[in-house]
């Protein structure tokens, strides 16, 4: 404030027009209204909250793999999972992983929405790779099985139906629809395969 206006304010408040009062009021420290907590570094916030951000590790990873030699996919058994697509659409290349199961796996590592695997951190991709690999070799637990383990489970179920000679097993043996569909006009593909010997 200008000196003249400061004097007017002091007179109105009853402090008088003494120059000492003016100088002491002008040099007094402003009152602390709100003390902000000390800010943590960006890297600490990313580690604590799991936020996706351009951390030093991510930038270094991009610089190292950022040429023609950059990985475009990773292999799980005999399936190629591409990096350039979101998890919801990349993971269904593995037998047994649909869009819902893929979204759930992406949510485990903190990824939601349309976010490609190539922009994920290496730790997130490693977790997804480990879960897929574990699912592809879990022959004893069919609830989490995928890949060859799930295909083996399905084939064993069909073989069991054929061995006990139930209706569904006979329909599988004759290569006909087993769920009550009509065969007079439709199901050409299934009938064209021919009966198993």
C-alpha cells in the first residue's frame, strides 16, 4: 500500500499517525493463513499411488528399446501377444482369455481403458506375462487355466462324454451339434467335417 493510504488506514483503526507505528506495521511479517504439507517428489508419488507417468525408468526403457530392435510382442506358449493394442484386445490372442478376463487382468496392474501394452511400465507387462504363463501351465486348476491347459481340459471333458456313451458324447462322435440345434437345413459346417473313426 502507498504511505498515504496506510496512514489513513491507521487513523481509522485508532493507531494514530506516528511514523513508528507505520514503519512497524509495514515491516511486520504477514500472518500465516495455511501451512501446506511438504511436497514429495514426483517419483515418490508415482511409487505410492501407482500412477502412470513418465518416470525416469520409463523414459530410460523407451530410449533403450526405442529403435528398430524394440519388442513388438511377447510369447506365451505358442501365442503372440502384441504390444501395440490395449490389453482388452491383445490378451484374447491367448486361448481362454476373453475381453472380460483381459480387462480384469489389466485392472490388477492398474490399467483401465484404452491403454496399449507398449505404454505400460515393464513391471506391469512382466506381471501380465507371469499371470498368463502361470495360467497356461495350471493343468490342475481349470478355473484359472488358459492356453494348452484349458484345451486339454476341454478335450478330456469331451473324451469322458464319448466314453460313457451319453447323448452329448454320441453327438460329438458323429460330429453333429450337441445342443439341440436343427440339422435338416443348418449346421452345414459341423456336418461337413464327417464322423470320427
